C-alpha cells in the first residue's frame, strides 16, 4: 500500500503535468472505482473541468478542479500514470481522464481496492482526518492527549500505534518504541513515552527525506 510519503511524491510529480489542463472526456472501466457520484453523474460533472491544483491530504490525492474536488485513495495497488497520445486501456485501468493536451491520466488498480470521489464538499470525505504532521496544529500535547483518548496503551516505555488516520495523518501502519520505530519502512524515529516532542521534531525531516527518495512506480 502506498504510504504517506509516496502519495506526497505522486502529488508533487503530477502537479506540473496536470495543472492548467482541462478534462475533455472520461472512460470508466470499473464502476465501483467511484465512491461517489454515479458513473453517469461523474461523466457529466467532470467533463470540461479545468485542473487548478494537485495536493495531498493524509493518504488522499486531492485534484482540485474548477467546480469540484477529485479525491483519489490508491489503497493496496492503485497507481496513477500520465500517458501520452491516443491510448488503449491497459488490463487493470479503472479510470481514464483524457486531457486537453492530448495526454491521459490513468488510474490503474490491479486489486480494485482504490476509490475515487468527485465532490464539491471534500470535507465530507476528509473532515474527520487528524492534523497533517507538518502543520502547527500537530503538537506534542495534541499527540499525547489523543493517544490517551483513544486508549493507546503505554507499556515499558514502548507503544504500538495501529493504523488510524483519525489519530494523525502520519500514524499509519507504524510501530513505535524506544529502540526501534519505522515510518515508511526505513526511517527511524525513537519515540519515548515521556518525550512526544522528540517525535514531533523529527517528523518534518523524516517525511521530507522519505518523499524525496520515493518515486511513483
């Protein structure tokens, strides 16, 4: 499953390729890729929309259109690829957006777990997420209070955080303890029970390093 740094890398790579382009047509090859709206409504709403920005919120890719937001969660096997010229759908393509510059944005998803939302109310999807790890709202106090609120157990100065995007946009599939803690597989952040500030201070360089060294497949 793509982790937060990988989704950030997707956003950074796709932004210069997509911003300013207009969606001319859309081919949906698996209807359940859409969480909302219906396939017919999706095509009606997305066609003619100019792409204004590309960003990330937690592990959602956010493509801001003129009138809507296109939210994409890659989940287990999703991938986003820019393809040039006229193309034939590949085996696992679930959604193709054909752009005004002759290119297409392909959402390819082998296991069909990925989902796409087209909405003018993105807060309905993103509103319950915790703060971003690089925002000022993500403080040591907030971290400690929310870990206790959600009954995370501290034992022997070591704790394990289960995947929960509502705790923080960063704490997903992450184990933390005094001796060993990995975020995005390789980057160590020691996190002691009495020193959550130590964790907070290391998020920024850790995520920047992970994003800089992780490229979309």
